[in-house]
């Protein structure tokens, strides 16, 4: 296995130049996102895929997310095929940008911590994108979130969750919580694991997400200056439903994601 533990060379002389053009373009893209939310998403929050055809609002979410990734120097790369809505996507979690990585390939309702709802602008954008907010440590909140997840899935919307329950660091994949899989069983929809992986030339970059004790703002600033990377979204084999063994579903999902994260196969089939 070949893993690159650094994101840029020791002396990156191009970093100041990247800030020079990326910061103003990012600000313009945020303004565009506000317009899209106001004119399109706020009026189309409940549209669903019909006969496998993606609605216009979902295509706009994907387009905006792809462009956002490009501003940060990230090229969205899809490996595998996502299932048609509705489906429960379960993914590994290292950063806020994981949401945009998955959104670049498929619009879905994410489950996110409740604190995000109070973040200036970010909370409003997330809410318009269909985010389901959960207050960590609250069983009542989790029960409510599970109910909303089931309703969204039964209505035809896909939902995406991070079963680790928080972000990981240094490439470590934490234990997956099993209870969240009950929503897929109750709604009778498939579960598809998704591996989110950063790479250059096929070599995995393990610290592109949050570093330990790194803030949201610090992570944004750091990523804005990074050299280009691939943002790989691996849609993996769906996990068989096991009504009597949610833990097994969680373990299988984690095993599939772990294998994809460690894989050094290039998107075109070559080995790194």
C-alpha cells in the first residue's frame, strides 16, 4: 500500500498564488450558492428522482459542489455507480468537505450535528440542501432524526450518514454505529457504502481532512492553499439487509470502505 502522509512539498512556493485567485472566486461562488438556494432549492426541497431521472434541483446541487471542489483544487472522481434513489449512503468522515464530495456525484439529505444549523450562512445553505440536524448525545434527538430519515427515504429521497459519529484523523477509520442502519430497514431501502478518499497520482493523502484540534475555519484556509488533489468518491457494493443483525451491516460497510481507502488502483485501472 502506498500512502502519502503529506499534502504538499515542504516548501510550496505556489501557495500564495493559489490564495490570490481562489479566495475571490470562492466568495463569488458562495454568492451564487445563495442565489441558487433562494431561487431553486428553497422551492424544490421535496423533489425526488422519477424513473431514475435526476430532478433539476439535484443537478444544480451537484454542479455547485463540483465547482466548489475545483476552487479548492479538488477534482471530483467517481469510482463505481450509485444506486438510484432512494438509498441510505454510509460514508467515512474526515472533513466538512466530505459532504460536497458526495454531493458532487449525488444529491442526498445529510445527517449533521445540530451546531451547524446555527452557523452563519452555512446553516442556512445546509438546511436548504435538506440536511437533517442531530444533537449529539441526545437519545430523543436521535429518535427524531431516525424518524425523519425514514420519512425522507419512504418519500423517495436518498439520505447520507457518517456512521463513525464524528470526524477521524490520520487515516484512522473508527467503529461504525449500528443503530443508524435501522432507518434503511424500516424504510426498506438498500444500504450502499461510499468511500471518500483524497489522492494525488493514486497515492492516498490522509491529512487532507481535519487535523487533530483543527478548526473549521483553519481547515478551509489550509485547503484553499493546497496543491491540486483528486477527491475520489467510491460507490461500493450494497450491503445485504440483515434485520436481526444491524451490527453486521455496520461491520460489512466499514470493511468495504476500509478496503477501498487502502486500494492503490488508479481510476483508469492502473496501479500506483
